[in-house]
C-alpha cells in the first residue's frame, strides 16, 4: 500500500494582527513547527511522502526568513518526499517566490509549477497549480493526463467546490473531478477545516488552526491506497499545537452560569495552548451574572487568549437583586435607572450592554461591602 500525508493551507508568515503581546509571534512559530509535526505524523503512519495542497505561504512575498525556515524544515525531513503546490495566496503570479524556491529547494522537495506528473516511486501526483489568486476558470482539467496504469493517481489542487453566490463561479472544482479524471485520490486545499467531498476527494484543512471557524482539532490526512482503482483509506492525524475553541452558552433564569462555563472549558493542562472565544446569551439574574463574570475573571489568565462577549446576555429582573444593592436612596435609584436602560429597546445594543455591565459592577461592589 502506498501512503501519503495530505495537508494544506499552512500560511507561513501569517501576521495574526488581531492579537497583541507575544501571541502573534507564538502563533507564527507554531506554524513553522507544524512542518516538523507533519514529518513525524508521516513517519508514524508509514507514509512515503507529504503533499501540500496550496497556500503554504500566507503572501506572495514572504520574508526571506519565512522561506528559509520552511525550506530548512523540509530539508531536515529528507527521509520523506514533499510536493508543494502553488495556491491562491502563493500562486504562480508570485514569480519571485517560486524562483527563490527553485533555486534553494532541497533535493527531497518537488515544486509543482506546472501540471506535469510527479513520480513518487509508488504513486504519481498530478498537480493543478493556481495560476493567479483568482484564476477565473477550473484548472483541474489538467488532471486528465495519462500516467503509468500500474501506479495510483493522486490529484493535487487548490480551490472551492461549492459556490454560495447567485452568479456562479467558473473556477469551481467539480465535486466529481476524481471520478472524471480517473484519480484514486484528490487532495484539495483552500478550506481550512477537514471536509469529505466523496470517498476519493477530501479537504485536509490546515495542520495548525488559525480561526474559530472550524470545529475540531487541526489535523492532516493519512491516505493509504492499495493500488490503482482501490478506494483510499483515510485517517485524520492530529497535528495542531494550539486549539481555537468557540464556546456558546445559552443561559436561562435560575441556571448556574459559572457551573455551565466550568463544564465547557478544556482541562487545565490544555488551557495555555488554547485560544477561547466565549459568547453568552439568554437571561440571568444579577447574582448569577456576577458569579459568571467572577468565573470568567478567574479562568482568563489560564489561557493563551480569552475573549468573553456577554452583550447578548440579558438580565432577569429580580427585586431581591436590587435590594442587595440598596433598599432605598440614591444608590437604589441609580440601580433602577440602569436596569431600565439595560432593557430599553429604544437604546442601541451597545448602550444596553454598557448599562448591564455597570449594573453588574454596582451589584458586585455592593455585595462585596455587605
């Protein structure tokens, strides 16, 4: 059986400008380290080669160090063959990038700059490199090329198979391209999460997560092909260092929001390597919201990054909550005014959230001093 590790969308050099502090540098470094983890996964799975289905680099003009570090990592894994395909972020239009790669590439790296088949010993790879960021046409017709009938045929392409616009996209890859072109397996890139299109066609997803869009841990695909015509065996292999986790809490009056949060958080040992985005909605009493905010504050520093959005979390009006602040006087009147503003549909969502947050803070201060 011929085995290959399929990956894509590494986006080396991605800036991660939305984050502050040291985190952007740490996330960029994790993407470099993913090359080594891919090599380890390939060896552990008995793969002879690794195919990168486009967007290995985030931009057409990566920094010299970005390119050099990538080529060094590939050269260190010289027991494996690597095939790299231009994607839409690093298309053939980036002529200087590919000139530099061609000049500096290690002997175990095959650079698929044209549709010519690439022999890997036990199989042949048929590439469809992206000619431009938006090529405007389906490039995978080149995968029809004739090859040795005794070797499995592995297609390598980058692009979408689904179009959500009304106009249609002539660049779409046909979902049945593997069957049309007689491929044993079609390795796709572009979508950053793993997706099965058919028994012979998969998106591998990025080996190192870069957004909250996709569920599940970042991984590559170990593909085993027994021979020409055989349906491939597909095994996801975890490769990610950082987890990007989106947590949504729909809360009802009377629920313990802090307990719900604790149940949704990853184990303590994984938190430093987790970026977490919390969105809470529903309704809670002031006391319950205060307990939830206290739980968020206690957990926040455990994570590589933690964002909590409570703007959709409404307040359940309870007289006892106002009584906990004050039973009369100016403080009570201020609390009642904030409560009215927090539930006033004539105000903007932002202003209502400011009022809710101010009321929760007032409640916390009052109960701390009680």
